[in-house]
C-alpha cells in the first residue's frame, strides 16, 4: 500500500499552491459582475464601484478628491486582477496534479484505461468548477465571495474535491490495484524490499519532474498573496480617507508569505 500513500502525497504536493501560507478571507459580501464591484459590509452598507471607477455608497455617488479617486481606482484594479490570477493558479495546479497522479495510477493499473479516464474526467470537472468561479459564460471576469467556503479566497474546497476524486478512483479500482501490487511483488520474486525500492525510484522520478512546476506555482501564489496584501493596505487608506468607507474592511489577510 506504499504506492497509495505516494499518490496521496503527490496529490497534496500538486495542490499546495492553493493552500499556501497566505490566508485571504472576505468579510461581508464581495461581488464582481459585469465589471461592477459590489460590496455589502457586515454593517449592511452597500458600496459600488462601477466600470468608470465611480464610487457609490447606499446608492449615493460620492465626490472624491484626486487622491481618494486614485485609491478607489487602485482598489478596484487590484481586486479585478486577482480573479484571473487565482483561476490560473488553481487550474494549473489541477493540471499538474492530474498528470502526476495519472502517472502513478498508470504505473499501478497498467492498461486499466477506464479507471484512469475516470480520474481524468473527475479532474476535468473540477477544473470547470474553478473556471465557473472566476469567469462568466461570456468570458468576463467575475468573483463572488459566496462561492468560497467561509469567504476564504484560497481555501481548501478544491483540494477537498481533488482528494474525493482520488478516493473514488481508488475505491472503484481497489481490486485491480491489489492484483497489480501482488503481480509486482511476484515479478520481484516475492522480495518486498525490491518492490518498495522500485516504487521509491518511481516516486523520486516523478517528484524531480514536477518540482520545478510546483515551485513556479508557489511563486505565483505568493505573488497573488502580496498583490492582495497591497489591496488590503489600500482598503485601510480608504477607511481613513473617505468617511463613507470607514466601515470598509472586506479583505482580511490572516497570514502572509515570507519575503523572497
């Protein structure tokens, strides 16, 4: 069963970019739809920034100084840029995980194409789910904090779905897996140590091949985190500069990546 543990470890390794040291949560409700940013605070204040970067609070247009307008524009731009970055990171992590775990199951199951195709289909569905969280049907960028578990922007819901897909394939293919492992041990003359050494070499080979891509994903996740840290700081400036935004505290950074 060592190889099954390897599959689990590889799945977590491929998804770590989604659960990095950066934890970003949304307080209240934030929605980006049709290029209009709408925020509803916990105090039931409705804040809208439209495509022209005009600010409305509870339906009233707020007159801004040049400094305040620049803050509003930067705030909108930061959130607008974060959605496709997060979508790309999540999608690429799933692709990497699909290739990695697919190779593990191919090694174990050989020509059992149905099981491998089932895994691929599950991961394709997960990729589509991720895209739906960040893109409207017409291709426009969208974002809705209600789509994320407890408002956590880089949460574990996709990782959980990924693990469920792996568990389902393992469950459906357990008979084939046991036969395959038994055959491998027999071909090794019953030498369990030889079988384990083969699996370790196989795992090391995959790890080396995905290491660079995983590091690149981690760097992108850190960059996204830092860009949202900047948005959080702009939010603080808006709180102190625009009276109507004194309650604006939507973006919450509870952990930050270490500076490179």
